C-alpha cells in the first residue's frame, strides 16, 4: 500500500486476517454458541426514569426488589480500588466470597492471595471462584498456596471435551462480598495493569464500587448462584446472609444474567432504561459493540430529544479487533447526533451508564452481544440523584481527556479501515 510503512502494512494484514478468521468462526459456531435471540422487537417509550411505574417494572418484572438504605462509594483506579478491597478482606471475621474473571500472577495478585490465605488460616471461610479462561495467567503455585492455607478456590467451567459448547460461556462477574455486609463490584480485575491512577498506557482507567446496606445480600445471592453451579454446595446462615440495617440513603438492586438463566435480562434492563430516558444518557464502556436493537433504542432516545454521550477506549486498547468492530457500528449513531468520544491517556475499562441524572448502572457488563448473551454478568443499579450527580462529574472529567469522533472523521477514514471494521462488526457476537 503506497504511503504505508512495513510495520503499518503488517498490522493491517494481521487485522484483516483476524477479521476473516473471526467471520469464518462465526459461520461455524454461531448456531450453538448464541442460541435463539428472545428479545427481538423495539420497546415502546411508556414511562420516564422518574416514573414510579418504571421503578415497579425494574423491581418486579425485571429483577430483585429495589432495596433502600444503601451506601455506595465510587473508587477510581487501582490506587483507590485495591486498598479498599484488601482492607475489607483483611477485616473479615466470618466469610469471604470472591468471584472474578481476571486474576493474573503479579504483585497485586500476590497481595490478594496473601490476604485471602491469611484470613483462611485465621478461621474465616474463604471461597474464591475464578473464571477458567480469565485466570489462565495465574501461577499454579499461587493457587496451591491458597488451598494449603484453607482457601476453597475453584475454576468456573474448565475445558472438558464433553462440554466443548460451554467454552464460550464465561463468568465475567466481579463480585467481592465480605461477611455478607460489605460488597464490591465494577470493572476491575486482579492484575498489575489496573494498579496506579490511570496515569499512562501501562495503568488502566477503571471504576469499582464499595457497597454497604441491604442490597449486599443480593450481591451475595448472585455470587452464590455460580458457586452452587460449580460445587453443588449451598452456603447459607448468618455468616453469609446476616440481617442488614440501613447504611445510607440510596435505593439499589443487583441485576444479573447468565446463559443458564435469564441470558438476555441484562440487555432488556439496558433497553428499558434507554427507552425510558427523556433527558440524557451518559455511557462509559470499554467494549461498545451495540447490536441493531440497542442502536434503534439509542436512535429513538435521540429523536425524543435525549442527549447521548458515549466514551470508549481510543488507541490504547487490549483488543484491536473489538475497537474496529465498535467503530464499524457508529454510522447511524453519529448521523443521528450521538456524541462518541475516545479516551486518550490509557485503556478505558469503565462500565457505567447514567440515565436522566437518576439511574446509575455499574458492574461487569459490556455493551456487546458477548455480555448480553454469552457471559455471566452482574450490575448494580442505583436510583439516587445525589449519587448520579457524582458519577456525572466523573464522566465529565473523563470526557475532558477524550477526543470526540465526528461523523466527517468517521466517514473519511481509509477504505481498508472501512472494510475491516464492517467485517468485524458482522462478527461482533463472538468478539
């Protein structure tokens, strides 16, 4: 290609080869990996986010009851997230339930392993569930050391020839619950790339949330579900489910989904929230590859006068194919007036949606079909204007470090980018 350096040409060739390979894989396995899509029609706009009927739907039809009296604290980047999680672990008296996707060996992995092992030796019941794929970079010696200390540590859905069709179904949840009283959820994994303060490409930008109050029991119940699937054991009693008094003023619920039960409930929750919006949608998401139904919901919101702003990763991203697939889906959104921004300093791994200054949904869910239909996911929904205002301020700060992509820029990108991105967008369910 004229004007391309050898390294740039090689990069383009690799991306094109990956696009073709993924598309072929999609044609081979899509029928048994995704199953039949249940949510297929647009949802009409009937209620606003502030309408009691919307809250009734979210708390009765869609998920667990909205629990009142919670305190939720936002933690930004590893410098705030890891110390808070480790402090909670080290203060545990009865139980620790920890389910996570990414757990890699390294400094922070060792620190968590040591803290969990110490509590197990002290008599605390410690249960750790790691995704088999997400923990592939964790040393066996670290696992063995925790087991020797008394930690009950297991892998979720390890590869078995007789369950090959389940390989694509992973637990992507990030849940830590201590003594059934303090919970954590968000986007962070246990790996050194999350350390620091998002100050450079080697230290990622992410948000995690510390939770106290009655909704923690819902977090525990979600984590228990996969623990029971993996072990066949039921953990209960006051060590895991103590009586919880109000700890704050925020109404909240924990929303979950999995292919084995309610695989599309997370997508439906997002669709209902988008459809109920009347003023603003502010979305931070690390892997934004919306399907047609989600795009139509966002376009419908714009037609109602809703201001939609989306922050996604820029050039610093851990999977270039997903970035290309995402960009391949932006056309209609940009034409309608949706504002899309690419975060510049480092990998942007946040997963936060703020709707009409009231609803904030945070957790592990990405805006793609993998999260909506393949992964086990968990989100915390908070219905609180004060909390939403604080998250809005964080969003605006991230926006200042992001570059807006205009329709003109998107349309004028090179032909090879258009071909690759369109191809990858077609294969997005498997990314």
